[in-house]
C-alpha cells in the first residue's frame, strides 16, 4: 500500500493562490495515475484533477478548469496542485490519491489510495 501525505493547505482570501503538494511513499505494484479530490462540509467527495502516470494527460473538473493545474514529478515521487483565483466555494478538505486506473476515469471511478487530507479555506 502506498502512503500519501498532503501539505500546503491553509486559510486564504478569495483571488489568492495556493499550492498543494503530495509526497508518496510505500509500495504499490501499479500507480497509473494520481490526482486530487475534495470534500466540502456537508457535501460528498468530488473529483478535482487527475494526471496520467507520465504526466502527459491531465483532467479537471469543470469547476476548477482554467484555475487549477496539476503536475507530478516522478523522480521525487510527488504530485502538486497549483490553485489560482481561489473562490469561497473551493473551501474543502483536499485529498491526494492514486489509482490503478487511467487518469481519464477519475471523474467516474473512485481512487484506490488516499492521504489524510489538507484543509483549504477561502474567505470572501
């Protein structure tokens, strides 16, 4: 099982930027894709962004497209989420995750392994 540790969350104002990072460790046979999901208070967990194994393909939820950018550094075994133009509705606990499935399936398929999450709070 792979272990995922998120960092970079915090309290920011609307319009600010924030960068989340995720460090992966442990053992897993296949990690074809990685990504981020979030869960706001009183709401179910939702897909945010995903990236393919090498990083050539990325996918985003419509709500964050154009504002968020996902990237990965396989040499360092990390994945990041650059969040720009943050809105109050972005407030949520953000979870780093990995999946044996392709990045394109994240919108409809739950990932396999999760981190503990990092809180992102955006005030208006």
